C-alpha cells in the first residue's frame, strides 16, 4: 500500500460521549494533546495480498497475515496493519517499520495479554476491521474502536440474550425490522469498550450496560458507513475532541545520500 494523501486538509471533529457536537479542524496533532483521532478507511477494490507492501510489518504480523485461509482475509489483515503503522507513524514521528508493540497486562488476570500498546510512545490505539472497512483510533488515553456489520435478523435474535438484560430488553422492544440495527449498535459499543479496557470478551457480555457512558469512559456512536454500526470508547471522564480522517498521512522517507 502506498498512502499518498497527506492529512493536511480538513477533518471532521466530533465530541466523544453520549451528547455529540460537530465542527472542523485541520491536520493531525500529536496525541500529547487532549484530542483523539479516528481513521476511517475502505480497502480499495482489487487489493490483494501480493499488491501490498508488507515490508513494514514485523515477523509476527506477517505470519499472522499469511495464516488466513482466504486471500481476501489476508489482504484485509495486511492492509489494516500497514495502515495502523502508517497512522501511528504520522502521530509519533517514528518510521512505520521501527514501531514496536507489546501487550499491556490483562485487567482480569494481570497476565501480559491485554490490549496492544506501543513500547516507546505515549499514544494509545485501537484497530478494528470488518469486510472492507478499517477503523484506527488513537488517543493519549486508552481507546477502543469497533465496526460491526448489521447482522441478519436470525443472528441478532440468537445473540441478543447474551447482552446485559437492559440491552436485551432494548433489542426486544424495537420493531422486528429494526432489531438487527439496534443489536449491532449495542454490540459495537460493547466491543469498543472491552477493547479499550483490554479484557476483550473475557469480561463477559452481560457485565456492563453500554447504552450510555460508563464510569470513567465516554462511548460514542459514529455513523460512518452504511450497513455498519461503529463506535468509539475513550477512557476519559470528560468529552474529548475526536478528529475523523478518511486518508492516511503521507510518510516521507529521508533521502539517501
């Protein structure tokens, strides 16, 4: 992938939290500020694993990409992780291939399999990819993002009882034709929150009611793509400006002498 569009134009600006406002801003700011950033990317048609430059990925990322059975899944995984390194490079000033990742301790068991973190930068991040949509969130505090396709009615009906009782009641109260979208919204908010915590689904789907904000966390619905429910969770007691970008920063490599 060769990102060639710099983030120097206007970007949508939202407020995180249940009450959102809109505005505009320019460029990217380092995550030492109070702002959070979200990249919303679509995989270009015709992209294949062989058409991607995976050289910026580390050995573990390349092995993981190669492990997928279907070529489209390999392309999605490779595209998403190259995009993640490109976005984080634009924020940190570190070359994409030089970024190093580790895992934070799991909040449930304290073992080192919590959310992924950078080893040498104070930027938190989250990655979600589904079908042809990729979301990348970055902030100076813990952040989680998620994109969920609106499911078939039977899938929503099967999975809704696993949610918090109040969430399940909201799905059941919706008109039958609206239930898949209501379910997808709740599921995206829950996944974003659990990613931000670093527990994943190990915490339990019924443990938290994500219809509103949670203590210390701001949860926001993001109407970004038709057919998807998307959400961001930010570990902040106050709302933060969220700048939404639809292109990656241009990473310029130093000239070789």
